[in-house]
């Protein structure tokens, strides 16, 4: 078996060439052409349920779910029906549709710590609004965030430095995830000016093994905020409704003051939300924050339908069951081939790496072969499970990954011989 994955098809290549002149560097952002690996398609033609097809007609089991937004599977009938019904009335109007109130009430009902909701469009909108609420409420400026954490692509939190000036991050300080001593040191350094601490439900920095939260760490953040009057902000943009039907830290018994949501809450339609405690209602009301598309009704109808389906079909439990089958199958396939792996994160958001593979070369070989075998995974980012992923899909994915592990073993053995 060749360890080299097939290159992208002719239609995909032609589109990449056109994009390279029509856009500054071709396709950009987290789906940029220069971040792809051999065998990965750039362009998608259609998607349905747990599958998608690239522009050259190749079909894939989708284990990335559009980087998280697809929670129920692509084009879920109940969501599409709700959007079509709402679109026949109004989407982007001179004022909001009544569905805005319906969705706000539903989120407050579902999420324990929430007394009110603010809507926007992207995850970065929501995390930034959380920071603004914290600062408006406390009258302080400094926000603590974990080193390497991703909370959006805005200047205060984006991973790059181009176009960012020191003032953009002047009131951001850093701690290490699951390290209470580093949190306490940062808080002490900014004593008297600490407005809030933003934290992800678990450590899911791109390109690194994931790390689940230590219960003592989570409690320690809550206690520190209570002592100092700072606000605890949970960034549930990536994890929301995948770890729990409610806030991702509800199973830990930890109540944040604010939480940011987006990704899967509308099954692929663009929306984000901030949920907050009643004591912060005045601070939220004082903000000057708006956008031309923030009140668009189609996405709100999609979110309302998504939440209803997720609750009715016990979607979080279903994703966890299928995720466990996938997880166990991956461990079995790797073990049978003597390939050492690190499989980390949550069952619904797993991530696979190979020990010592700092350049992600082995991960890219693995992902390329999986793509050739009809399964789409990412070599440098956590994967996602949707409720549409069946046991048969998981079995097909595990079988394809066996070929991926064969390829990794070949590369590993060749490197030993060369060494």
C-alpha cells in the first residue's frame, strides 16, 4: 500500500487557482489552502446527514462537522423546515422577529446559570461581549485567559501578531490551564483591576493534546472570582451542547457568571449568544453592541429547532455513545498495529496525535490516507461527533483509520531504518 494520499481532484485544483488571484492568499483563515495536507479537499459541493462530498465527487464520513457547527447532521429536516417557514415570513428585517424572544426564553430555560440572552453572529462576538459585560459590571479592565487558548479571531485574542498592536492586548493577562497557582499569581499581579477570567470547558488548543478540566481547578476559579468580585466566563463556543444539555460545566457543579455560545447551537446557521446571571442584566443593558445581521430570524428559528431536537432525541447521550464506539475502535486499530497514539479530549470531540510527532507529519499522513478511504479528520485540530453519525458510520471510520495506522507504521519503520 502506498503511504502517499491522492492529491485533490481537477475541479478542486482549478478552484484553488482561481482563488489564488481573486483573494489575497487564496482561501484564508482556518481553512486556508496553505494549512491543508496532501489528500485534503479544499472545496465542498454538498452535504447531507453524516456525509459530505467534495467538488470532484468524493464522499466522506464527516468527523469535523464544519469545525463544530453541525450538531444534528447536515441539513437536518426539522431545522431546515423551521428555517424555510421563518424565511417565508422575514429574516433580516427592520426589527426582530418574535422568534428572537422565543429563543432567548428557551436558552434561559435550558442553561442553569442563565437569566438573560444577548445574540450576535460569531463566537468572537460572543466572547468579546462577555468581556465587555464583565468590565461594565466591575468597572475594572483586566481579563485573564489561558496561554494558547483560542477565543476568536479578534485582536485581543487571535493567535497571530500581524495587524495587532500592544494596546489591543494591554488588559489581557495569562495563566496556564489546570494550574491554579498560575491563576492566583496572575490575579495577584492585577489585584484591584481584575474584571474576569475566561476559560474553555476543557483545554482544546489547536495542535496540542487536549486536557480535561481538573475539578479542583474549576472550583478554584469559581472561588477566586467570588473572593475578588471578578466574573467567571465560560467559553462554550466550541463545546456547547456537546458535553451536556446545558452549560458544559454543569456536570462539574460549577456555575459561571457569563457564557459564550455559537458553533452547534443552530446546526450550521450563523448565530452566537451570551448568557448571563441576573445580577449582570444592568451591565449587559448598558452596552453599545449591535450588528446589521445580529437580529436575523432564520438562524434563530434554526437554533430553536436544534435545541428542541437535541432535547427530544437525547442527542448528547447519543453522540457520547457513538463517540465511545469510535474511540474504542481507534484504540483497537492502533493497538493491533503496534502504533502508539495519544487520544484525548471528550468522546464527542476527540483528537488524535502520535507521541513525538511535533511537526504533525505522521498526523498528516494519517489524515491523508483517511481522506483517501472516505473519512475526513483533521491532523491539527480536534474532531467533532454529530447525532447523525451512526454506528455503521463509526465502523466505516474505524476501518478507514486502520489503513491510516498502516501508513503511519510504514513511515515510522522507514524513519528507523534511515536513522
